[in-house]
C-alpha cells in the first residue's frame, strides 16, 4: 500500500474526502486553523493546508477509474503517466506538523507590520499598517495622517491585505 495525491475540484476537498471515505478508501486532508472574516465577523476556520489536494492510501496497480469518477475529484497527480507516490516519511512529517499546529495558536489573518488597505468608511482606499487585533471584530491600524502616524480602530472585515508589489492608485491621507 502506498500514498498518492488526489487533485480535487476547486473548493471541493471536503466533498471529495467524504465521497472517497464512503467508498471505503483511506484518505487524509491536512488542515490548518486560520482566522477569516465571515459575515463581517472574525471566525476561526479549518482550511486545507494544500488547497485542491488530498492524500489517498491505495495498493499498487489499482484501477483508478472509481477514484477519478468520485464527486469532488478532478484527477490523480501523475508524472509521466505514472501516479505520484508520496514517500511515507513526508506524510509522517506532515501529520506531526498538523498536530503541532492544532495545539498552538491559530494563524492570524493579519500580522503586525503587514500593509493593509481600508475598504470602507471615511478612510476607504487608504493604505495602513496593521498594528494589532482589538477584540474579536476590530483591529488597530496605523495610518499616515498630516505627516504623523495615527492609530485607528477599524473593523477587521473592512481590511484587505496588500500584496507585495501591488500598485495603489489612491494616495495616503495627508500625502
């Protein structure tokens, strides 16, 4: 028996996992606990560590048709036409890391010092620097206001991370 990698349809990792499990296959979907904004509230959710991928444990030479035709499954990851086998040590390491992360803190949506953009309110469109979370649904951000940094409370749902290299057409307040 070996572990293989299944490529799922977009955002259907759990569906594929459930359907494969119901067919009697042993599968594993590594997860990560993260903060997300849902319906304007900050919630903790479990996300796939590798979006669109899950692991399946199968004997060599198996007929892949039932796996490939499972709802939620896109295909089996292959290299040169051969299904990619996952070395056992890799899975053990991933399982240990997943267990360690579950016991530790949740991955925050924003980290101190991260550049964010305010999406709503009087400062909509302004870039800011995330300072810290302030309660469950608010954050404190630093903005440049009249050539001075000011700390501003903002709903977490009103923030979006600015990707490195992203150009912003709007100027900062006070610039």
